[in-house]
């Protein structure tokens, strides 16, 4: 029989930074990586949330370092990078999970609101890549969090949809430039329950019923259901995957009726 060498789907002993990692999907990914044996920096603008999540990372056995960042400020991303390199001796994985949204209409949205969303959701992804790519070791992986809004028509989300479409295009562009040392991929989650949207997606609401009806799996996602895709893309098991967007939506986008 031919030789077969198995690459585990594992981030054990890898060193990760999760931007937007103190809430929602990013926090689940940070805690998931720590549970799988990685060392993790979870960062956002809030010192209190960084401290709270860092305690939880340490409780799972991860090394960490406590540092805040604002993705609209390149200098603060450089500080996170330097702090992670100092704490871990290098970085293997970067996840960009920061979020900003506006529910203004196409006609109604003004420059300030458009710029607020794209500055965090799209330019933020670019700044994260620019800050961390030079510091990533060979075999490095960048994972950007996109959304179904990048490819499905959704009302009242023009800036968010444009930003996420941009994130997916930027992911492919960065994959090409940073190959072969660093792979760049994205995850497009469907509808995921987080503390911020628990009310919007609460059982019995019209929105929840419409999602449950359309998704092939018949329900919204819990945030830990996004973690497996992040572990896969961050691990060596995806060593031949780059410039790709993995949809994790319970079959929502591909469902006809
Ligand atoms: N929840 C969903 O249903 C869903 C679906 C598809 C895509 N997404 C995407 O997943 C990602 C995470 O969203 P979430 O639902 O977990 O939201 P969330 O609000 O719980 O998390 C967003 C994180 O980004 C941080 N953040 C916001 N602005 C920042 C800034 N300027 N600098 C640094 N950090 C900043 C917040 O502090 C928070 O930690 C976002 O990119 C979002 O667009 C979410």
C-alpha cells in the first residue's frame, strides 16, 4: 500500500491573534483555538472585554497577552502584533472578526455612515492583513470573516454588503500576493446567534421564522458552529486551500424554497 501521512485538523501549539475576539463569533473562535491547544491573543477596543476573554483563554490552558486595538488605527494593530510576537515568539494565525453594520437604505445612507461601516469591516480587514502578514511565519494563515450579505440580495444593508463583497475580493487578492508562505481565506457565516442579535433572532420573531424556514438545516447557528471552519482554515489540514470562501450557513444560500 502507498504511504499515507495524515495531517491532523488541529491548531495545537499554534499561535493565534483574533481581532474582534472578545465577543460573538470571534470570541468563540478564540476560545475554540485555546480549547484545541493554541496560544491566543483576543483583542478589541475594550480593556474590560479583553481582560474577561483573556481570563477564559487562560482557564483553557492557553498562553495569552492582554492588549486592546482599534482596526481603524494601524498603530494599534502594530502594537497587538508586537505584543503577540513578544509573548509567543511568532504568530501563525490571524483572524479578522471585527464587525460594524448599518441598516440605512441605499438611497438614505450618508457618507459618514457608509464610511463608518467600510472603515471597520473592509479597511479594517486590509489593515489587519497589512499589520500581520509581514510577521506571520511560514505556513501562516489569515482568516477573514465575511457574510452571506456579500452574495445574497438583502435590503437595508448596502454598506455592509459592499464591505463584505470587498472582504471576499480582497481575500483572493491577498492570497495571490502572500502565497506560498501565507494562505488567506474567508468564512461566510449565515445567521448566527450572538449576544448582540439574540433579540432579533429570538424564537417566535418573524425574522427567525423566515430563516428557519429557508435554511436547509431548518435553524439559525450557534456561534460555536463557526469555529470548526476556522480551525480547519487555520490548521495545516487546509495547506492546499487559499483565496477561498467557506460558507457556513446551514444551507441557507443554496436553498430554493
Ligand atoms: N452574527 C451573525 O449572524 C453574523 C453573520 C455573518 C457574518 N458575521 C460577521 O462576523 C463577525 C463577527 O460578528 P459578531 O456577530 O460576532 O459581532 P460582535 O459584535 O459580537 O463582534 C464584533 C467584534 O468586533 C469588535 N470591533 C468592532 N469595531 C471594532 C474596531 N474598530 N476595532 C476593533 N474591534 C472592533 C467588537 O468589539 C466585537 O468584539 C463580523 O465581521 C460580522 O460581520 C456575523
